[in-house]
C-alpha cells in the first residue's frame, strides 16, 4: 500500500474497516479486532497511530512486534489471513496489519466468541445475533437441521418412488433401501437411529404441516386493486411440490384475462404471462427463509400480483444483482426442485420473468425488500406504445398479433363487437400503412403481424 493511500485512510478516521492503536499493548485486544475484521469486510489495524489520527510512531523491535502480531492471530480459530507492512510516515514507523475478509462459508472466533465490526467498534455476538450471523453465512442451514420428533414412519414412500421415477430409477421399497436413499441424498443422518433432516420432511413427509405449520402458501384473490374485499382464498399445503402445483393452479384460475373468439372457439388470453407467474412461485419456494415462521403469500389484484416471501436477500446479494447472480439460501431444496424439473439454471428465474414480461410489453416488475421480507410485484399494466395515427382498436390488435399467429376479419369484429365491414376497413388501413400483412384471399384470408418498413 502506497504512502498516499495510507495517509488518506488515516485522515478519514476510524471506520468499519480501519482501527487506530498507539501501540501493541494487549494480545487479547488485537485478537478481537482481527477476528472482527475477518468476520465482516476485512480491514486494517494501524499500530502507531492515536485515536485522533495523529501519527505517534513505534519504537518496538520489528521482529518482536511481528511475532506478537503472529501470536495474536494464532489465537483465533480458524486462523485468519493477514499481512503485515512496515511504513514510515512523517519519519515515524507504523505497522499495518491488513486483515482479509473470511470466505462466506467460514467464521472466526476468539476464545469461543464470534466478533464482528459494527461502525468503528468491535462487538461480540450473543443470542439471536449469533444465529442470524451463521444463517447469513449459510453455515446454519434450515434444511440441514434434524427434526427430533420425526422418524422414517413419517415419510411417504410413494413420494420417494415418484421422485426416483422422475430420475429414471427404480427402488424396491423396504427399510434398508429407504434408509440408504435417505443417507445418500443427505435427507437423514445416523444418530441413535435414523434421524430425518428438515429437507427430507419438506419433500417426502406424509404431513409436512404437522412439523412446519408455516410451510405453506396463502393464496388470495382480491376484488379490484385494493386488499379489502376477498373474492377467493386458499392455503397451499402438502410437500413443496404439491404447494407449487396448487399455487400455479390457483393463479391460473384468477389471473385477469380477456378472450378471443375464432372458429367457434373461445380462446382465453392472460394479461400476465403464465411463465412469469410460475417462475415467481417456484422462486418463492426455493429461496424463502424457512427459519422465519411466516408463510409465503400471493395476493392477486385486477392490475397486479404480489409475491411476498419470508426473509430478505441473503448475504452477498442485492437488488442490482437479481437476475444475474444466484445466492442459494437453501441449496438442497434448490437441487431437489431441479431434479423435479422446476429449476433450469443458476440465477435464471428472474431473467425468465423479465423476458416474458417484456414479450407481453408490460410494465417492469418491482421489488420491495426489507430485512425480513422480499416482495415481487408483477403488473398487467401495458407500457404505453400507442401509435398516434391508429385508432384504439387498431393499437390493441397490433399488440395481440405480436403474441398471436394470425387473425381473421370476423374474429376482429367479434372481439370489438363491430360490424365485419368496419373490421375490414380497420385491417385494410393497417395493411396499407405496413403494420400487418394479408395472407390469402376472400373468406380464407387472414392477417399477421408485420413490422412497418
């Protein structure tokens, strides 16, 4: 580190990543600070600098001081990665202890205590803050925890057979084979008998909600655009696959639609792409915080659908990275959903939602994120791309033809409840202006979308 950068950091004062010490006078103090830096964002301890940023300098023998720093670091478990640099500022010697941030799956402790950096202070974690820290580091995973009240009798062997069938495997159902399956897939552990992990129960329990009542999806269809009058309400329960399918079916029934009549058949056209809704449901189940005792909720309105998940974004993820990076809060749940054919690739769920929304020319989805909840809002409000030299019917039919292969004049008349001659006039005008193309003649003629040259 060059002198200019060092003096700039000293002038900025102590912070979450900078600590000043006049001297090395306490092994314990230095160990705690190193531990806290490594557990947070990394940082630098400046030895020979007063609290106010004034350079005091050190008179210690270099070898002795480096041994003291090494000893302080060796008291931390596991030992963090540090570098030591010796610099001269204002003709005075200072030491820089540069502490590297720990890997996201590792934490460091000193004398059995976890320390972190909060602002310019070093603080020990206690109680629930320890649990939250370990959860954020994905060291403490809900899916890996053992459910003490569960055993093999609580599992539905038919669900296991269905899973293996999807994987192209056949299993003779007996106690030994089931146990081997559970252990090989990390669904159980051998501790005084076979102990079932939460992941095993979420996918294969006879009654998931008897263990986790909050592991469900609340499905609500409200009237109009406010959460006042409830039109329909369901609770999607069962294992994770059953919950996903029930939620998909509910949203299909109550998503706002319009219909198109052609060839004597009624064709329903959803205002929101089904792919976007499906991906949002799957992501909710895959990425929710299962330590949180709240349910997933899907609230449907005339103009939008809100998907609300327990748990904010995991550590290492922010809103700007959504769709380009995947940080898996529940890696085993993710893998099982992938085995069932619900997950296609890392970080691709949000991207598919964006793409399908764009194809429908809808308003961009919104994310509302707090420490404890994550909400995705998908609107059915179209982006205003109205072409001024066309009437309202013509603008709407152009939008429809972007998603529909073709349309006949009679279908056009049926949709807008106008006469066939008026429909023909509208369509001929669109063709003349180059927005659509006419294929065929007389009664067999139809129109397709064509970009204006």
